[in-house]
């Protein structure tokens, strides 16, 4: 997890998880937001989700704030710029964040074929909570 904070009301230190979601689909945002908050409640983790619908804006956010996020969830098929194009840009930049990318897509096999040497984490649509948790834990430890 990214950091720990002290909850002064209870005197308990809780882990904190920062997630950036770049996806043009409102329904996917709502589902992952719900899953993320459920995960936080079940594991006593404070979760913060930053949602971005525009992939170009998402790339800009990553270029200036990448170290602020524990996990970056990317849709693959978006207008103007795809999630795999964002990933490829991050690869070229040598971003340390690559291991923390979570692709949310209905075309995971195509993605794996495009990046055969990379260890990709893919969450297949339709997204199920158990799959979300398993994949999230594999990224955050």
C-alpha cells in the first residue's frame, strides 16, 4: 500500500490506497468505485479514487502525478487514445509505475498478444468483485 495514516478519532493506523481510473465508460467507473470502497471497508483501508473519463487528460495526470497512485486502472478501448497507447508511452518513458497498471477490458487476449514480454494484469469485463480483489491484491501486496 502507498502509505499509512493515523486515524486520530480511533488511534488506529490504517493503510491508504490511491487508485487512478482512466475509462470513458461511466458504468465501469461506478462499478469499480463500488468495488474499491467495499474492498476498503472489508480490509480497513482508506481508499481514494480519482476518476478520469478523457484518456488524454489521464495521460497528462500520469505524466505529472504518477508517483501519487498505487494502482492505475486503464480501459483499453477509448476514443482519441487507447489504454495500450498510454501503457506504451509509459514504457518508453521508463515509468516505474508499469507494474501497477491494471487493464480493465473485454479484449485481454489481444492486449497480451500486443505486449507478449510484459507481465500484464488484466481485469476482464464484465468485472466480478472476486476477480477485482485478487488482481488488486496482486498489485498492492
